[in-house]
C-alpha cells in the first residue's frame, strides 16, 4: 500500500482533492489531502512544508502530488522526509532564489496563456475569470459546489519569498500535465520543465483542475507512474 499525500495549489484547500481521494482509496492506498495555511500572512513556504510534513507523520511509501502552486512547497518536503516519488501536477517549477511572484514573468506565463487562447479562438478576459480559466472542463455540479463555498484566501507571503533550496531534490520526479490546461498550456509547460528539470512531460486529458474534472483518469495515471518508478 502506498500513501498518496496531496498538496493543493493557491488557496490551499484539501477540498480540491475530494474526488480523487476515494479513487485512490478504492485501489487500496492511503490518501491524505492537506489543508495549507493559505490565509495566514505569517505563513511562508517553510510553514507550508511544515504542514505537509506534519500530515505525513510516520507514514511510509509516500507519493507526493503537488498541484499548481504546490510545486513550490513539495520539493521542500522531499528534503525533510522520505518520499518515493514526487508528481508535479500542472505545477509551477521554481529555480533557486526565484520567488513565486517573479515566476510568472520569468517563465512568460501570461504570453503563453494569451497565445493558447488565440490558437483556440478565445480571448482572455481583462478581468481574470476563474470559470473560463479553470472550470471549463469541470462537471457543472462540481463547479456549482466549488462556487458555493467561501472563496479561499491566499496570502501573498509565499509568493514574495525566494525559493530556499539550492537545487532540486534527488527524489524521483515526474511531471504530469493536463493537455487542455488554459492557465499553464501544455507546450509552455514542456518548455519550462525541459529548461528547469530536464525531464519529459507526461500529458493527459483535462484542464488545470484535473483532480476535479477527471479523478478516475488521474488516479490511473498516478498509479501507472508509481508502479513504473517502483520497478526501476
């Protein structure tokens, strides 16, 4: 049995994983969805990592899955506890000394998002529309549930800090990307991941919130990577 530890993106809500958790449990695994202190202005990346480490506790066989902004936290966890596999899911990939705030311009995310919209015949709203960017492929009932919940706060503190590691951890790492992600387009991620990690990107159907839109398919892909890594 493996332990899947699931780190959410901005807003830090474990709820993001609520459709994936039963899929992983149904395959006989432990699944721990972490709530991060995203609304606390005193909490930076190291506090986020502390929260994940505490959630892991004494569990072993850890598969760490990091969504979006969670890519800044997960490598810090890998430096502190044994992790069998790190899965970066539609994630931000930092480099040493880079802040989350600087990442956007450094990687050219805004232009990549606009270019992708143009290729698809869409226009990017002047005022950011989360339904358009994130929920375009999420089932309507799940979308309605998400928008019925209070908007999750996200402190700017972790975006202001330089990423503290000197290098990427030695933990086996794979990158999984939704090929229909409008926020972090696939070809943009291929470039960033190649430049920063030197590994390929595995793509699957789905947008930025693939754990909400395609939990069954995501669980199957995670299992495939776990099994492949265990056999190496």
